[in-house]
């Protein structure tokens, strides 16, 4: 991994279930994934990157749909391309919208359960369809489903055999806001149960809401890994925007400007926005400055501590 | 066994979709109306001879192979194109079982579609001639055709985006043109294997001999030999399909 964000060991987790080791995948002259080494463990990990970053290719290699051109991918210690038994513990939701249009949702999920060697496929399918709230439409043909409903049917089929590892490629595509919130809640719950959930998305807000850990890809390479806050912290060479809500913004701003870590200040009637190169030093100075100036500080927040800013930073670096 | 049956049933269900089935039935069933048009004013023997001629000259040369080709290339080709292969393949099922199930499904679906056409012409010929065993040999022939086409075109559908077009080229160039002029390749020609099975069981009238001999060339009629050849072809096909599923990238870039 190159670049500062995320310590080198943030690429790996101690209790890894899915591991990519120097993984590369190219199609002819086009390199889709280049020397990616990282691992995924229990909890929800967001795989982030702009369109064309290599997320889908990485997930397909990890899942065993594509052979790595170089390197190695394992799930639960086995290469899925060779050891198909591992799929008993793996659920996969592909990015493509396609489903089996000749099947009903119930038939599709039951079929998936039967192939995953679930004893009582009917009951398992009922539970999975209920989980994604498709019970009422279960007997309708998938051909008549909206994109969001198809996504939920695919999630149900991936969940039906109660897998330990779930690989989800843009699973929220096409879902309405209510369903999106419910699926996010579901993924968070499943991650909380100790399952490995890998969710790719290019919508940062979604990942921000469900993932405890982020792996970011840019141009086929691993750009960063770690928690959102840790990534942001690691980018110490980029200024951060801090907002301070106070009753005396001008006095406090004048005092804080004395510190050489402040790059710029914007004052408004209810507070100050400070761009700083050293958020830690500023944090220590705020309390002192408040006492010295007699200001009452009601809130201090990092305005750009979001995936959006992290991601923009990563893309700009490349 | 459960996985084999589950995959076979689902692939068959997809291959026997209503639109495809109706379209291909119109193709394979077209012998029946031709026969009914030719029948008036002819003796039962002449109608039986016409049935044999049309079945071999049109059915086994063009209609049945093309219909079976379309069904067989779609077995994995459609899944590949529509990106549904992950649903089938990311399961704890051996690739060999998957390959065997898909080849079986393609052969059964082809047989259902071909036999529907055969039944139509069988009923038409039986009604006119009173000879109701006339379609048995054709039924055996389309069974051989179905297995042979599935064996040949299921793996082709997995590998090539335009497998149906390539398969059509194969049927026209290799089977119909080169098979006629190069005697050395006749023994391995699917069309001739199918006709050899049919010719062994059918009641061939002297009027049919020219047509049958022209198609068979140097190949001897024999249902046993035909079954042995397509069985070997099917085993090779399952092995090749299994290897492709194991080692190839299963989804396009």
C-alpha cells in the first residue's frame, strides 16, 4: 500500500476470514486489480472506491468467480475456486441486476437453499424472505420485480443458508430509502453477530452508516484501510476543518489565531470554523483559549470527518 | 443427487420457456403440415415414404439439429450472458455434478422440443397411413440428436458469446457440405450418427434408399453404434464442461 492513510497493518485484521495476498487481476492489457493485500474479519467492512476502481473485480476474485492473475485469495483458509465446499459458508450478492426471471422469489430462494445443502429449504427460504420483507411478494415472478425488490431477493438467496461470510456488491442499488435503511440495519445486525460482511459501494454515506471498517480502492490499488476516524487521523498532512460553537466567536477566534497551527478562520454569529494543520494541538488550545477569553464553548466538531472527505482526499492523491 | 436434480430441473425450466418452446415447436413441427399438404391423392405407402424422406432430408438435416443447437447453446450461454452464473456456481456443489446436470438438462429440454415436433408429424403420418409405429424410429433418432447436440454445444455456449452462430456454421459447413465430400469425417458426423440410428429401426421403403444412402455415405446403419458414440461424446462433454467451470473465469470482464 502506498500513501499515508491507514497504517500498513490496518490492511489486515487479526481474526481474518477473507484474505487477499498480493492479489492482481488483469484482462489483457487492462489491470483491474493490482497487488492488493488486505483481509476482512467479523463485522461490516465497506469496500469503497469510485466507479472503475476495481471493487467488483476484487470481490469476484475473492468469491472465486474469477481466477487471480497473480497472488492468492482465500475464504476461511481455502481458495474458493478450488474448494467449493467453502460456499457452504459464503453468501454472494452480485452487482448485476440479473436474476432468474423464470422463477418466483420463493422458488429462487428455495433453489439457492437446496444447492447450499440446507436440510429444510422451504422453511429457510421463508425466514430469508421474511428477513428482507418479501414475504407478501414471494410467489410473484422475479421478472415482474422492481430493481430494489430483485436486490432484496438476491440478498435473501445469499442469506438463506446462514453463511459466515457475506460478500455484497453494491447491494443497495435500486432500493428505496426505507428498504435501504432496513438493509443497512440488517447488515449491521449480521456483522454484530460475528459474521464477516463485505459491502462494496461508491455511495459514501451508505458505507459510513454501516461499516466499522473501510477498505478503499483507487485505480485498482488499495488506497487505504482502517476505521473512518483512523483514516482521517492518519491524513495528518491535510488540513482539517473544525467548528467551535461559542457565545464570543470573535474574541475566541482572535486568541486562537495566535497558535501557528491555525491556517484560516471563518467567523459567524454562532461560532468559528477553523482550518488547522494540527487538530490535536488546536484541541488542547481551545479549552485554554476559552478560559482566557471568558467564552462559553458549547460544541466542538470536525466538519470534514466524513468518508466523503476521506475519499476525496484519497482520489486526489492518486 | 439432490444438487444434480435441483440444477437439472431449474435449467430445464429455463430452457423450456414458453416463447422459446413455441418458436422451436413451429420449426420442428413444420413437417406435419408439409405431410398433410402432400397426402391427398397419394397411397399410404407413398405418404409413409414421403414422411421418411422429409424426416431425414429436412428434419434430421436442418430442423432438429438447429433446434437442438439453440437449446443447448443457451444452457450455459444464457447464464453467462445474463450474469446469473454466480447464483449457480457459488454453491457447495462439485463442478462435475453441475456440468453433468446442465448437459442432462440441455439434452432433456432438446428432446422435449424435438419430440413435440416429431409427435405432430407422427400423428399426421399415422392418421393418413394407419401405420402408428412410424414415429418410433424418429423418436429414438431425436433422442440421439438431443444428447449429441447437448454434448457438443453446452461447452461451446460457455466459451463463446455467439455460440449459436458458430454452431450454425458448423452444421452448415462441416455437417452438410464437408461431410458430403470428405468421407473420412462421416463417421464422426452428428447428422450421420442420428440417421444411422433411425435407419436401423425405421421401415425404409425402396423409394427412401437414395435419400438415406446419400446422407449416410459410408456410415453403416446401427442404433447400438450411434448410442455408443453419443454416450462417449456426452462423457467427454461433461469432462470438458467441468474443467471449463473449474478453471475459466466464470463471468466476463
